[in-house]
């Protein structure tokens, strides 16, 4: 359980770049066997969304937003010994950002959620060139591809990626999501077979569990 006071302590430390306090809080929660889904949704995701809102309303600088993102990525490493100890299914996925998309923290959390639910997940990170993504899909032959988009103006790059993937791999299931869709574009999936918009980690889990 993450109390309101614990969250506020964590968020204050995160916003101020206090790595020691953030690490102590996360490690304490792990030592107490916190449900990993709760940790991801109610601590990591919640705090990142709150920081994003502060940035969008000019209450913090880009530099501070980048610091928070980098610190959160380092905290995710604390979870991995537990995350990768879970029993795995015979399922694999690729999770990637579209070309020109440099915000990878959301897609990294999605990749971790696949692992949490027993999938083997290949996380490709930010700004994956389309040609390289297609080649990797051919090499790995995954059951599913997840594409993340954080900046709405990169929607054309996502559309181009979906078109190429569905053309070359017509039977591959695609999931798309990310903060960019808060500004529109959810109907992009209507034009492509086997493509679905995912609005939340809960919805993702209900699909892959």
C-alpha cells in the first residue's frame, strides 16, 4: 500500500532530484513485497504524469522534467530482480517508440508490464528507425508489437510505421498508446487490421494476462 504521505514524500524527493530518498522509498516498498502493478501505476506512472502536467503548465523547466525521467528510469532497475523472476509464458512482444519519438519512459514501463505478465519482451527504446524495426520484427517473429507515442506532432511517423508493419506483417497484432493520444488520434487504428489503441496499463494487462 502506498499511502498519501509516502507518495508526497516520494514526489517531493523526485522533483528535487533526491536520488537517495527515492531509492530508499522504492526499496522499502519492494522489501515489503508490494504488488508490482501498484508500484508501477500508483508511484512511477502517477508521479510521471504529475511532472508532465507541471511541465505543460510551465511550472517546471524541460531540464527538471528530464532529470525526473532519468531518475525514474534508474529506479526501475531496482524492480528488475523481482520482475524477471516471474514465471514466463511462451509469448513474446516487441515494444518500441516510433521514429522521431524520444520519450521512452512510458514504453519502458509498458515493456516491464509485459514481463510482469509472463511475456518475453524486447524493448527497443526511443527513435527506432522504421527499416530497423521491420528487420527486427522479421528476426524475432513476436506475437505482438507495441508502439508508444508521447508527442502528438509525431503522429504521422506513427501512422507510417503502422502502415509499413501491417503491410509487411499482416497477421501481427499491434497495440498503440501513449500520452500523445490525449490530444487526439485514437481513431488512427480504425484504418488498420489487427491494430488496437490501449488507454491504460489496466487495459493492457486485461489483454495480455
